[in-house]
C-alpha cells in the first residue's frame, strides 16, 4: 500500500483499542478499516512515522469489538476494505460466513469455494486475513479436527474459541489424535 503526501486522502490512519487480548492495532488508508492486528502477531504492522493516529474513523469497529468481547455481539456488521488476490478475498468472504461459536475446516472452505483440493491455498489465505476476529479465521481448524496455526498465536485462538463457547477440550491440540464432532 502506498501513501502520498500529508494532505492526501490516502494517508493511513490508525488507533489502538484495549481488549482482553491486549491492545489491538487497527487502521487503514483514508480511514477505511483495512487491518486489525493482535499485540503478539508475527504479521503485525509497525506504525510508520507518516501514519496519523485517529480513533474517529474506527469508532464503529471499536464499538462492535467492545460488544463482541462483552458477549453482546455475535456477528459484525462493519464496512471495511479488503486488499488481496481474488482467491484470498473469496476465502475471506467465506470466513465471514462462519457462524459465531461454530467451526469449519480448511477443507470445508475449499469445498464451499468449489475446489476441494485447495485446502492448503485456503490455509495460506486464512493466514493472510487482514481483519481477524471481524473475519473469524479463528473458527477454522484442520480437517482432522486439530487446532492449527493462528497469526495471533495459539493462546489467542484458544481464548477466542473459549470466548465463543467452543471448549478446547472438544478440539484437539496439534499432535493429538483426530476426533469426530
């Protein structure tokens, strides 16, 4: 993403939101919500000198995330802007359809996209999700029922699943034998 001079509408605005997971970094070009990062994310963007801190463009996202963490919201209704390949965006759109408190596998998503052999590609797109929680990539597990990697860390994924009433004891940690739902 490129930005131009300080008076341009392509400036990147950002803000931090306190959450039970630590401070979340959100932002985007022109104040459009484009990214959300966990405090310990390996993919976390670093705030740049030319970015402008401004909570105003993200007030609705903050309100809905606050309601989610308070167990008062189960589905987000936010305007956001996704940038990625056509395949990534199709995966993210599928992720956004996973109901609160439910799980799908990478294979399930590949099948929904009409390409059962695309599980690995779905995993890569899942890993590149710019808006975790809002686009609930934490609700995706391996086809064998195992927990798999998560950009915010496995502890964060487990916390989010527990928060939504999915008990980790019903999900297998990496390396455990598969189970049936």
